[in-house]
C-alpha cells in the first residue's frame, strides 16, 4: 500500500508564504545545508520542555515555584546564542517567565476557591491534563492525511469534559482571539481533535508566555468544515505539483529565510544568462 501524503501546519505555513521554500525544504531536502540554530527557537524549546514536565507532574498543586524554575537547567537548549551574555539574558528571562507562570497558576486555583466560597457552591473540579506533546493525525482522503503536534490538551470537567488545546508562544508579548482564529496550527489541532472526539466541545488557547496573557477561539461546525475542505484542496495541489517549474520569487519573507543564499545564487545565475 502506498504511503499517504502527510500535510501539517508547518508544511501549510511554508507553502502559503513561499512554494519555492517548500520545494527546497521538502522536495529537494536542502534544509540540512542551510538551516542554522537560532536563539529564539532554542529558548522556546527549552520552555516547552519545562512546561511539559510541569503539567505532566500535576502542575502547581504538585510542583512548587522553586522546583519549576530549577528544572530549567536540565531542559536548557544551549544552541543558537551569539555568546554567553545573550544566553544568560535569555535564561534569566526564561526563569522570570516560569516564576510568573507558576504564580498565575496558583492565583487561578485560589480565585476558583474564593468564588466557590462566595456562592456556596462546591469547588469545581479543576482542568486536568488530557494530552501533552502529542502528535494527532486524521485521514482527509485516501491519499492525504493531516497531522499536528499539540503542546497540551486540558480536559475541563466543569465544562462537561470540554477539551482545550493550549499552545505556548515564547516570542510574543500579546495575543488576541483573532490571532487564534487565524492560526493554521490552532485550526489544524481543533479540526483533528474534534474529528477524534466528536462528542466533545473543543476550543483552542494561545498563551503568550512573555506577558502571561492568553486568548481563545472555538471553531464552529461550518468554520471547521471549510478549513478541512481548503486544507484538503491545498494538500492535493501540493501532492500533485510539478515542482520543476517552482522557482524562487522575491517576497516579504526572504530576509528571514534560511534559504536566501540559495535563492540569491539562483537569481545571480539568471541575471548572467539574461533571463
């Protein structure tokens, strides 16, 4: 049996911004020659590893602030930094983020307790970890599958078992519900998780770790089906593409792309040939 063509949020994001980048990454497989370590990626990966361990261990109820911050040392990814000074600054920022994150988790539990005392209602069961750093996959057609890796999924007993997808962003200061609604990754996670658990409510939240702010969005049935239809069409386009005719074209993303040196050489050759 032929292997399915697998589409993911990363593949979709790269395809939408630059088909030539997609070709270089996934068809020609030249990434190993051009990708370089970046401080932001290492910083985010370190925080993801710490928070995965934290929530898997039961969160603030079982892990105190000092233990959470101390766990950063063992999870730290020391790649991509320009030097010791920059790495130290990033590590200090990561420690602050984790301290604030723990404080917010404790405050959230305390707010729920105080509210229950005011109303005389029983303290609702807190959200509990449902999945952490888990790859999810569904089939879109006999030839195409859609996959995505979630940071965390919480189950909310107080909301009838609703599933909340939580995605951490370590580089941004703020986030809005519109940001969540327009995120290819968050839409992918919601669509895939809803397909797997159709009886449950599914919604998504992005947490901007630097500020501690968050925002959520829940896809409606029509929104979700429209996204899946568009993704299926895009996946089929990519799967059957004539890649020989996909050539580098200058766009707004070029200054931030690891493949820019490759494309600049291509453009120089075209210029010499008078093309």
